[in-house]
């Protein structure tokens, strides 16, 4: 028997951050967000590896949310993070954001979102939890079962 334990929180966080990586990589390849997709990305501005102009750091000393929709340029994605050029009050700014600094990612066009509880310090992964959809988005069978039932039929999630 081994003393090694599986760190499910760390594995889950990495898997969810891979979703963000893949979506941004796809957007980089296409040169724009596909279809009606657009992304809200919140990150800790003081996290290790974050690079942004001083005037933006002064304006957003802890966290900043950016939107990648129509007006962004030069999106570059690698294994560790992404860089993008955005405009703030008609002033161009290049931002570099490691994935470990990301605190939330959302695509409102499809009601998808992830929240990462704080930027991950070196070697200590933050917990990641999916953002709950609004109650109207939950099928009635699931909503009714949520008040105490332990089993939910997967049929409630299938498209008809």
C-alpha cells in the first residue's frame, strides 16, 4: 500500500484550466471568438507573471476583468498563459496573464462559467468550482429533486 494520495482538487483545477486554454487557443487560431461567443476573464493583477501597464495596475490594484469579443488583437496562448492587446479609452495595452492568475472565466453566450478561488500560489493549487446556472436554466425534474433527493435522472439533461 502506498502513502501517496491522489490530489483531486489539483487535477480538477488543471482540467478546468485546460478548458480555458483550449477555448483561447481555438480563438487564437480563428483570429476571433467563434460565432456569438465572447469571454469574460477575471484575474489577479498582482499575481506572479501578470504583465500590464502601470496605469491599469493603478486602476485595478487587485483584480481586473477583461472581455474578449470584438476589439482585441494579437491573442497568443501557450501552456502557461495568454497575452492579448486591448484598448482602454482608445489607448492600446498589451496584457500577459498566466492561467494561474485567472480567477474566473465565463462565456455568457452559452451560459458557461468557471470560478477559480484565488490565483494559485506556486505549488499550491486553488480550488475550482463551476458557477451554478441561474435557477431558470435548471430542468424542472432536477430542481424538484434538489430539495433532498440523492439521485437525479440523467434524462433531465438530455436534449429532446
